[in-house]
C-alpha cells in the first residue's frame, strides 16, 4: 500500500501522505517480534496492542487512499 500511495502521489501530483504507511508496518513488526519472543498465541498486551494499532491504522489509511484515488473529484476535472 505504501508503494501504491507513493506511485499515485508521484504521478498524479496529489498528496497521499504515503509515509504514514510506516506506522502499520512498524506496529505489525513490533507485534510479530513480541509474539516470536513469547511462546504463546495470545495474551501479550503489548503484542495485541501493536497488532490492533497496525490493523486500524492500515484500514484507515487504505480507505482514505481509496477515497482519494477513486471518489474525490480531481481538482482539474472537467464536468
């Protein structure tokens, strides 16, 4: 998603804030490392919190990017 947002920003000239996609990437990495270190499937508060933050931020950013690319009218659109 980060690369799609970056590509769209570069070629459309519209701001996508693609660097914010590092937040879910880092959050998922933290969650994965925490669960790799523990010998359990669930129950780690930090791991669970990191995965929740990563999932919610990725969902929010993905919906916003979709809205930006597909739904929101272009500034120079001819009607």
